C-alpha cells in the first residue's frame, strides 16, 4: 500500500469516525420514541450497528480495497473523538433545530391538507344531509297535508257507520297497525336526520 493510499485511508476513516458520531447522536436522540418496546429496542440497536459497520467497511473498500489495518481503527476512533470534542454540541443544536423545523413543516402540511381537503368534504356532507333532511321534512309535510282531508273523511264515514259495522271495522287484523307503526318509525328516523 502506497503512502498516498494510506493517507487517503486515514482521512476516510477520520471522516467515517465523525460520521459515526453524528449517526450515533441522531440515533440516541430518537431512541426515546421506542424505548418502551424492548424487542424493538434490541432489533433497532442491532440493525443500527450492522448498518454503520457496513457503511464504514464500504468507505474502507473505496479507500484501499478493503485492507484492514490497526491504524484504520485508530483513525476511526480519532474521528469519533474529534466529533465528541469539537462538533457534538453544535450538531445537537442543529439537530434540534432540524427536528423542530420538520415538526412545524409536518403540522403545517397536515393543517393545509385538513383545510383544503377534509374540511370542505365535511361541510359538503353536512350540507347534503341538511338539504336531504329539509326535502324529507317538506315531502312529509306535503303528504300530511294531502292526506288530512282523507283522514277527516274517513273519520266522518266511521262516525256515520252503524254500530254493527263499526265493531267489524274495529276487528281488522293487527297487520295494518304494524305497517302504520313501521311507517311512523321510519318517519321519525328521517326527521331526526
């Protein structure tokens, strides 16, 4: 391995150590979201470290075709230490600002979608229900007014019937009263809507 390749490898591993510090800081910042689920904690920890190992080995492969030497580990640890000493506090502030901005942007988008899509649909549905109820109430009122003379006429006819015939009319099957009750229930149901 030439001196230039070794220098490139050390530089890449220093940057890899800094990247590892950034990735670990980001992972630790979001870990409280899943800390209550132990199985998820273990799975995510394993996946995180496997992914970071693969990324660092890929960077090493780009630098020197994957030759693993002792100074590679030292350079990676040095890069991680540089991150902790020099960049950790600044990155934490940047990360918090990015999280706050992302949350505000998410809430803004959610509000826009709610105001432009869901609220109009809700108002249209409410309007349709209101118009439907108004039309049904109007139809039932018209039907009631139209059948009012028939009702009066039938009461008059019933009043003029002889007593024997009245007794026979009173003994009609309960089938008609069931139909009447069902119609009343449906009318009450539609009026309530």
